[in-house]
């Protein structure tokens, strides 16, 4: 996946950002290419984001690492037992995930943090592989793009029958899949966290809900 060349616009952008760099990171060696999943197969929770941050994951080579979105995400994950620490600064910082995998709808950092429709489609085979390998009980979609991509993937994998009207995205929304659940959360981007659209209690509540659903499903199936 990290050698993928299907989206020339994204490849060029990732390399350009890695070459020009942000002033604060002039001494860093940027990753500058598609960013792989973070986690292990067969987990209770799959977190689906939008795309790597230009100076976060595109710099560090690990999802939600080295930017403020990651600061918010991993703090909530740590508080709810899905990671061993709350900070994520580099691939060598000792961070481990517990019963969780993190992925993105788009594996490359897009200009303006907005991947095009065809670029999202080019990444679908990678996303499908992640869904199959992780085989999650709960999928947590961070934002409406991740929500839509997850609904489409759930239909493709027969995790849910194609509904007449697709469930609308919203923070804390819950959709029953076949022996699984889909949860929605606002993305922990600065646009949401700085404006108060997403607060720490709101994000923590979603992870608590995910943990309860995972435990209940495992008790049910033995």
C-alpha cells in the first residue's frame, strides 16, 4: 500500500509537503507517502478517519500522530483502555493499541484535507482489506465521509442489508449491523475542537459506548 501510485495528485502533494516542510519541522524527515493502518487484525474496535494530516501522519508515518487531532483521539482512547498511553508523537514513542485498529478512508494526505471522490474510490480496496482483517465488533466513524464509506462497505460485505434510506451521520449515532455496530463521532479536527462542536466529554462518551457494545457482544457470543 505504501508504494501505491493510483492518485498522482495526492502523491505529488505528499511529496511536496515533505520537501517544503512546515517551519516547526524543518529538521524532521517526513514520511511523505501513503500511511498504513495502525493496529492488529481481529479487534473489537475499528476507528475510521478521513485522511492523514499533512504535517501529522504524512510527517510521522503513523495515523493521528504528531498533530492535535491525534492528541484528542489518543487521550480518549487511553482513558477508555484502547491504548497504553495518551500521547502519540512518533512511530518510536512506545504507543500500543489494545483491541483496536485505526485506518483512514484515504491513505494519502490530500490538499485542503479534501480527497476527491475518485481518490476515495481508489483507496476502497485497501479499506475493504482492513475491514476483513480487523473483523471488528464496533466501527467508529470519525466524520461524515468515514460514516458514508463505512455504510457502503457494510453493504458490500453483507454486514447490513441495503437500506431504503441510508442512516444519517451524527455524533453519537448508532446503527446495528449483523452482530456489529456502527458509531458516529465528529472528527477530532481543530475545526471541531476549537469551536466546541466536539468536546472531550463528547469524544469520551463515544469510546465508552464502543467499549460497552464490544463487551456485550462478546458476552452474548461466549
